[in-house]
C-alpha cells in the first residue's frame, strides 16, 4: 500500500518537504494543497520587484507548478484550500472550485505560512492602502504605483518590510513618510544599530517619525489622502502597512494542535506537532533557539526550506531527522547599509532567558586604516558573565556586514566563549578588514568587560 | 629591581609585545632594537602604495617611533641591529652607529620577521630588478616607476605579492608578463580557485606564463631589457621578484635555538622557544595549526600581532598566556576577485597530516537568483571521512568571499563536522546570498560525498 504525504501550503517549507520526500521515496504519494496560484516563490524579493530592479513576478519563482508536477511527480493542486484537519481520522477537508472533499493522509505537514498583520485603525479599506506579504500583494503595490503614479507614500511600521519598501519607494521617486510606534526602527536589531539606520534613512530623505502611533488613514472619495498621527495630518497618496506578520496557525489550532507561547505552532526537534503524524514547518511554526534552547518564532526563508527538507526526509525514510535549531540570524539591506543580527544580544531578553548578560558596542573600520574607502562598522556583542559564552550580536555598516554576522552565528552554534571568539584566525587583507577584524575587536572589548562584571549573587 | 624585556625587531609582533607588556606593567623596562627606520607598519599595504591608491609610505604607519617612545614609554632604538643572543648570559649584542655593545635581558622576544627570497638566477643585480617586502623596497618600486616610467614589467612569481603587484602595475598602465614555475598561481589556494583567478588575470590583460621557469633576467648597460624563460626572451623594462619569503631565523639559529622543519623558529603554545626566557613571534616563527595540531609556518599579520600581544601579557604578568593556534586563514584581492582560504583543504596535504580527506568543489551564486548583479562563488570544501570534521576551504568570487571564509575558519576552530556546518543558521537576504548560503550548499554536497566515501581499512 502506498503511503500518502499531504502538504498544506505550497511555499518554501511545503515544497521543500514535498520535493525531498518524493525524491527519497518515489513510491510515496505526495499531495500539496495550495490555496493560491503561486508556489515556491521568493517573497523576500518583493521589495525589489516594487522598486523595479526585478522585472516580473515570475522571476521570483524558483520552480513553476508544472515543474513540480511534471518533473518531480508531485500532485500539486493550486486553488485548493484545506479547511480542516481531522487528526483522529487522519484526513483533511479540502475546498476547491466551490466543492468540498476529504483526503486521507498517513502524514501531514502544516506549512500554511504567515500573513501581514492589519492594525485596527480607520481607513484600512481605502483604495491605496496596501500590505506586502504575498505575491498577489506585491503585484498590487507595483500596479498601484505604475497606474496611479502617486507622489508620496505613508509607510506604517519600521520593520524589515517598512525599511526595504522605503528604499523601493525612494527608488521610484516617491516622497516617504515613515511611522514607527516604538522609539526605534528595526526593533530586533537593537538601539545601537537602529540609531545608525535612522541617520541613514534621514540622509536618504525619508521623513522619519519615531514613537509615533498612526491614528488613522484619511481619505477622500475612497482614495488615501493623509496619514493621521499624533494629531497631525501628513498628506500622502498611498499607504503601505508593514506592522509585522502573524502565523497562519488557525487551521492547526482548530484541529486541537498545540500552539506555543509565541502564537505559532509548537514543534519538537523533528518538526512534529502535538498531534500524531502531523508536522509543521515554516512561517506558521516555532523553532528552537540555539542560544536559549527555548521555542522561538523567527519566520525566515532558510528555516522554512531547511525544516521542510528535514521533514521530507523523515517522511520518506521513516527515521526521524532533526530539523535543527535557529540562531535568529538575519540581514537586511536598507539603502546603502547592511544591517544584521544573530542570537540574543538584547540584555533584557538575555536576562529573561536566564543569562547574566554583558554587552558592548564598538565601532571599527571595514578596511585597513590606510586603504581608501573604508567605513565604520558598528557591532553590539553580548556574552553571559558566568559562562562567558557569546549570546548574540548585531551589526551595521556600509560594507562587510552581511556575511560577517555569520562568524558570530557559527560561534553561537558552537557554544563558543568570548575568549574563543577573540582567538579566531579570521581573514585579513587591507581592502577587506583591519588586521584585527571588527568581530575580534568586539570580543576583546567584551572579554575585558566580562572580567570586571560584578559577580551575580547565587540567590539573584 | 626592574625587569628588562628586550625585543629584537620592531614590526607587528615586536611592537605589539612591547606595547602590551609596558601597558600591563609600567615598571618593566622595555627596549626594542630595530635595525631599520620604520616600526609598526602595514607591509600588506605596499602594493596599494605602488598602485598609487595610498599616497605616502607614512600612511602605512600605525604609530610613529615618537608615539612609542613618548606616549608608550618604550625605549625604542632605531638603526640598532642585534647581532647575537647569548642565552647563557642572558644578553644580546647590539651594533649601532659603527659601535657594538651588550644589553642584558630578563626576557627576550625574537621578532625579526622575514625577507623576500631571491632566486639564484642571472641578472638579479640589474637596475630595475626589485623585490617587495620592506617599506624601503616598496619605496624603491614606486620611485622606479615614477622616475624611469617603464612601459612593461616582468613579474617573477604568482603568489600573493605577484598577483597584488600585477593589479598595481596594470593600474599604473604597465604591460605585465607574469611567470609562475608551478602549474597554477596562488599555490596555497588550490587548483579549483587558481583556475578562476588565471581566467581573470587574462581578462585583465596580464600575460600569464604558467609552468614557466625564469632562466635569467637580461639587461643592457646595467638596465633590465628582458625576462628569459623557457628559451624565449620577453622584453620588459623592469622586473619584480616575488618568489616567496623566508623567515629571518639566522640570529636564533646561531644562538642555538631550535628551528622547526619549516625553517622558522620552533615555538610552543606560549610562544616560547627552546631557550629559557626566549620567545619568538611573527614572520620568523612557527605557529600551531588548529586543524592538524602540528607546527606550521604561515607568516601573516594577525598572527604576528596576536602572538606578540600574548607574549607581552606573559612577560608583564609572569603567567603564561596562550598565543593561540592558527587556521591559516588568508584572503587576497586580485583585481576584481576576492580569493580566500582557511585550514587544510588540499587532499594530499590533509592525507599527509593523517586525515582521510574527501573534497568537493561547488559553484553557487552570490545573491538570490532573481536579484540583479549576482556572480558565481566557487568553493572547495574538504572534510575527513572518518570523523566527518571539516578540514578547510578555499573560495573565489567577485563579492562575498573575503568574510565568508571566516564562517569556515570559525567552524575549524570549533572542530565542527560537515553536518554541523550544513545546519548553521547563516544570514540570508536577496542582495547578499541565496537562501542556502554557498557554504551550506558546499557542506550539503560534501556531506553526501562523505556518506558514500569508501571506508578506509584499519591497517591502511
């Protein structure tokens, strides 16, 4: 009897799992239900599509539906929405073309992704108020710019999407008003890094409003005319809402599957949920943080691909394959800056996770002092005072940041102390680094600070 | 009684040791004897000085002699050559201004550096035959170009210096004939990487002659006119010889101090030599390779600085401080390419060191497939079949290589397996990397190859 592997949602995690399972065990029946029309696409590329650096939405697709169906022999059904998972019967209910049917599974993967959050403010339904998470939404933003030719945009939210879109809109020649409720943009990157990013946004003529809650989006005749914030009206002709994303965990929750504290689907080290033969991966699921050992919700592309693949391997082989922990490593391009993070460098978060954090922020040049074109790299590095283990880092600079963060990410996976990081033999040549790489300098300064840190009382 | 710390040679290792020792113990008498007139300079910047990107030799200096003397209270003596170390008496003999005297020490550091090798060929004494290792030599090369205005240069040797100088000379508009005896340039970076570098050199109009031994440098009226190689004459108006460097170990050897198999001064994990209270560091000394655990000679700036500093700490504190192992991490810019290496990726060298090496070479893009401007990165990655530990890597590409090598270097220090490297949470954003970083792709391919590698017989 052929085993049936049902995948709910056909983006990175789902298609990775389906492909890997089918490749490892061609006798497996692999069915993917995708409610939309796109699979396996690079949503991270949407800002560059809007900016115009990428011509077509099709360019963002890694593999077409036809390639999955014809070349990989996967039973991919577009326009099919799974509306219920019956874990006792091991079936899912599917709706498509106005009809409904049940499909049996031996194993099911929930890879339903996430969606853009919509804040509870007036005016969200006006024409010209857009979000950016799916391919469809990306298409709508570019269409709006190209057909309505707005002169200005209000960006609500200063996270990844908000900042990448600030660059995209400025590239399109729009005036940008950016609103962030918190004291700083890019909250997961910390204040030291954010301050440098904010300076740069202002250099790039973005009108930045920090600690500024948007009260409403104003419109006339159904079209956006202004953002109302802190009692003032800022005239704009469109609005893009990037106030975060939420996991699509409702389907799992309705099936009685356990969610974690983060609101995403709880999983174990193999990607298993609380229900038998039900896995979850990607932007709908939690993962284990390598620094804290605790569940975390960091919905990023690599994790989705990697966890999907590992689950596909488990399904095909019948042997449990670990999906692997995450370090929460991330990088974002903000105009000419590279902004990166990994681990737990925020002292409050580190303390909450049970550490005794010590943190330093340093600046060092990206090149040898005499080599032309060097620019400062700012690094925040944090370690635990007792174990001396490095807990995380954030970095910002015009060059040499995007992949330099990986040195610290690798150290986190290895559980290295700040002293071990200081002793790393890192690459040096005048065009690429000072003799002492900025990471080594940060580790040296942090090591000294840890030496002099007050010992914590045992009963603290 | 004040202790006396004598340092022989005032470049990176020597001045780092002197500065650290004096800072940690201001009561220490620290005397540095430097035979030349320059201390603490960035010799790695000389090619860019010759190219004209750096204006003055003074720009390469980190700290002036006056700063060491006045600000750091170090007794720095320029133009002072140590001609003998008497380990039994604990004195050194010094020559300066035509006179000679003895100086007693409690501890001495040999940091005499290295020198450019001069191959035994005819014509080395012609006007216009130059080497490039010291500040003096760098000055002479640029002077020759600016005063004699040559149209062409013969580069003898395709190592770091040869390739950096090819870029510098092309930048000056000279025609470049480059001669390398071996089948490939950049021998320590391996064939897979070298082939890509050679392609690029040809794109940059460098006339490349591989497996071509130079027989002689020809001249007329004392001036260079041609390079004779393989029976042919290649007309050139100057010659730069970059056939490697040799450790200045003669002073140590004459003092009865043990040299290693590499010809450099043998040292232990604290930088101690075979003689009591005699340390050695920098380009004259060996270091321990973190992959093989064996002595190695990789004369590079970071090691010199780091080992000097550690020895300074030991001298000041009286407690032994480890100098730290090296991974042999290096990066070099060759025109528009970044070329990097770390560890032991060459299969023959790995086998000699007792490993059962398995190696793969992959190509992956530097950016997401849809993001404009991506270029291929080639990576050779090697692991031990039995332990699955990663042993080393080499990389080449137009971007994203210089600091990506540090991920592997960090993994080497941590002793990670190829499977652990494959599971690293590395940074992804479309402008900087594919979702699966090229290092992860290399690890995945290598892991599969290790899986299928023939097991080695126990008695092999």
